[in-house]
């Protein structure tokens, strides 16, 4: 398949879905995951109120950010899925919602408790993508 067709309406040259943008987004998300992981390993434990469960949740969030960044890098190289209107945006948005909500919950504690339901929505978006 060389381009979009009526049979595959989700494939197109949509401005938000370009392999260059996917590559850059993947690199940025993976980098943020690495930075977050380093902060979790070296700085977060010194923060008052950080629990072992919070550190574990932070580690999970940073790992998934790296996984999602790498996934976007791979998707950007795929001839078909780099043009898909849903796949990569769902992976990116899901990863940001999933990891971001966990990190916000760890940093904000009870003040940001309302973000708890965002985490599974992000996970479902990642899976759908």
C-alpha cells in the first residue's frame, strides 16, 4: 500500500501524524522517562513524604514513558503505521496520561488525588494504540 485509500480511512497524511513528528515525540518521551527515572533513583527519595510505594510507582511510570517513547520511534519507521491517524497519537497520549498522572500523584499526594482515574484511561489508550 502506497498511500491512503477508501478501504483504510484511518491512514492519511494528517499533519499531526508524520514520521518526523513521531520520531521526535518518541525521542522526547523516552528522554523524559530516562530523566524521570534518574530523578526517582537519586532525588525523589530525599523529598519529604515520599513512600516506598511512591518510589515504586514513579519507577513504573518512568519505565513506561521510556517504553512508549521507544514504541513511537519504532512506529515512525513503519511504512504503514507511521501514517495511521489513531495508533501513534493514542500511544503518545496514553503514555503521557499514564506516566504523567502517576508522577503527579506521587508528587502531589492527596492534593491531586482526582488524577487517579486518569491512569487507567492512559493505559487503555496505550493498549488501543
